[in-house]
């Protein structure tokens, strides 16, 4: 079925309230974009507002709901937010869909990309690829994305361990090549009420 | 294709009760061979990565002719001679800019690839397995996409002492894999692209333990020579399914499949920007199906699906290509009362999913890829939300 899923007008007004027109709160946020920045063509002055909603409606609310579901059942869920801008994309797109793939695959050669996502990037980008791909391999090997670090192979002491998602204190890890530790642990409560609104209508509005 | 590998041998001679061994170095031809249920496969050795590639392995009968728009059928034939597994297959038929770059595409596309660390010596004979399911909105993408080259992460896994065998598969996309309508659901042939993935998961269960064993070099020291570089095998009990976007949603679909029935096909799951409840509504695309049958002269047929099976490939291909405007394309998984027994959000709430550890993530600005362009005002935004045109 077509996406983005179209929603009835009464519910759309609730979305307008849940996603107000504050560019700095939109997507991409600030930083990296200036707080009052309104994209020009082809995006449009309220693009950051719309992108914030469509990102939540299609991916981010589903991610949070999955993590919540797993944690509530006492199952292990390691949740993340990838927050690194790559080479070859306009700033208006921010850390957009698919861009974590090159890091997970440790594809620092940029194989298959028109522009290598790592082109002209600092060493921290390459380190982030090592960190993420190692965490993935570790999870596949041991069901624990942190276990590879037990052997002291990762020298950056500022990199936090990746916590399990917890119902009482929900946290995700943020992958960001601009942090000295390349990652930080954050409370997973950004846009809490807006995302809850979407989650509570997965079945009846979004047909999911 | 084979490569020369200069490797170490231990030559042992048993003399009375005395075991004598000496290490010597010899250049040897390395051509990895494994024997799966359907016969032997000859892969290629990559000296650059010290990995063995087994590419383009068939895991189903080609879904062509009368098998089009049907669930994939297991391979029945055995091949007598070793089959070359040294090149990627064609991609499945998909649409959009990425697919145009692929070397070839075909309805005959149900193949998978195995990337194995070679001769891994660490006391580990059985390696965990990661199975990559590509994304592409269910209308594009393929395991042959270079961005999904698995060698780098496998190499990284070896370097950190967490080696795994990586696998990627093709599955049918667009209408070829996700044709949907009341008629399709009624016939039991909905979501065949997910069934393709599922059959590949079963193939791994049946065959991955056969990927290994000793490789025997052509050596003059026949009787008393053996190879120390034992190749690892995959452990079917240690499988992680892993995907991005539509591939991650596919992983989510395997988690809720059959109401969470645990077929023991995997023990963990990774979902990058995709979840059981991501992005596509789970209702069939009846209008798109009706357009298809109208335009192909199949709308009056008693068995519309059979009629479509008999339409030439080029005709259908052109129709699908012309009626799939990017992410608004109509073909995606639907509730079929079987593989997807109900709404994903409700299944999750009811605990009807396979309870395995997961990685689940999304990117900060997912929506900048998917938001419509030209959102200049609240009215514009409202119009994109509802699909309705508002007059000022």
C-alpha cells in the first residue's frame, strides 16, 4: 500500500499539534542546522516539521515500540539512534535513512556508492565504522554487542557500553562520529508524547 | 578461479610409537569445495580477505513459468558434478535507480551467497551465522548490491575474535514477490517474497553445517600429510537474521510469522530502520491488482492469477515499471491469515513473536528521505498527511 500512509483529517489536526512548526525541533534538528533555518527548494519552509513526523510515523515510533515490547517482556533489546552525517548528501537530509549501512558493513572504501560516505571525513568516522561493525559482529557471535570489548581491544575509554533497553529507564545508544567517545547513551524519551500518539494508533490509523 | 596460497603444513610420520612432525611451507592450490544436500559447490578463495566465497547458490526452483506468483519450491534435483559457486546471480526484478546499476536481473533470481572466514584456527570449529536481508522498499535491492559486500564485516569479526559466517539472499520484490489482492490471498500465494526469505532460512538450517571440513591440497606427501587449516562450519543453532529498511521489516515479519511460532530458524535478530510495525499498511492493494488484471486482459479470467502467469515477462515488467512511483509503490507484505496472521502492533502486544534478543535502531533523520518535497506551509503539510486538496 502507498506510503506515507494517509491519515484522516481529524487525526491530522492532532499531528499538527504534536509536530508544531519549530524548525529547531524538526528534522534535521539543531545542531547540525541553524535553529531558525528553513530549507528552500525543493524541500520547503516546513520541511523539517514534516520530516520529523514522517520519520517517526514510518520508522522511529516502530523502533521505540519494538524496544518497549521487548523490555516489557524481559527480553534483551539493544536500541540505537544513528546520528552521523556522511559525505555526499546535502545538509538538509541530516543523518538520513540507510546511512548507517556503510558503518555497519565497515565499508570505508565506499564500495557501491556514487560518493564514498567516508570521503574527506576525519579519522573518527573510520573509528565509528570499526566500533559499530565490531558491536554487530559481537552480537551475532555472543548475543552481546559489548563482549568484544572485554579483551581491551577498543582503546577509546570514553565510548560507553551499550545498555540493554529497560522499561523503567529506557535508554538507547547514539552513534555519532562527532563525539569524542563516538557514542553516548541517551534516555529514549525524545518527542515522547508525539511518538506515543503514533504508537497508540498503529492499529486503527496506520493499519499496522 | 582459484588462488595460490602459501601455507604451512605439518608433515607427520608415524614410526613405531614415535610421532614426528615437521612444519614445512608449500604453495598450494586452494579451491574451496563444500557438499550441500543438492551436491557439491566450488567456491573461490580470496587471498585479500582470507575468505571463501560461495556465490550464487540456488536455494529454490526458479520461480518462472507456472511457478511465478507462487510460494518458492524447494530444489529437488541433485547436480552430479561440482557446481561452480564463483559469481553472483542476477538480481530479482526490481525497479528504481539502484536496480538499473545491477549487472543483470531476472525472474530466475532465488540464489544466496555464503562468505566464510577460511581456515580459521582458533579452536572454533562451528561459527555463528549472520543472514543479511537487504532492503529497498520491497520494490528494489538485491544481495548483489556492492554496498552489501559482506567481506569487510566478516574480516572485522575475525580481527576481534568474534568470527561469523555471513550469508545474503535474494528474494522477489515488487509485484513479483508481493502481488496482493483478495484473490491472491484466497489462493494462498500472498507474501511470496517473504516465503523466499523463509526458504533461504530453512536452506541455512539444512546446509550450513556442511560448510567446512578439511580442504585437501594437491600435495606430493599423500599418505602422511594433512592440512592444519581446517575450515569452520556454520552452526545452524546460532543464526542471527539481520536487515535494514524493508529488510529489517522483513526480519520483523519473521519474528511475528505464524503468530510467533518458533521454527528455530534463528536465535537473534537485528533490525536497522525497520520493525514489525514499520511503514507499509498491511492491507492488500486491490486497486493496483485490478488495474493490472484490466490492462493485461486477465480481469475476466476464472483464475486471474493463472492468467497472469501466462502473460509474457516483458508485458508485466513494463506494467510494473510504469506503475511504481518510488516509495508509493503498492506491493508490500499483507495480512494473509498465515505468514502474517494479523496486525503487527496487535501481535506484538499479545506477545505473539519469537522471543529472541534483538538490536533495533533508527536514524535521527529518517524522515528527510521519505517526506514529500515542497512543504512550504501548514496547508501543504496537511495535504500531504491526508492526501486531500485544500482550497485557500
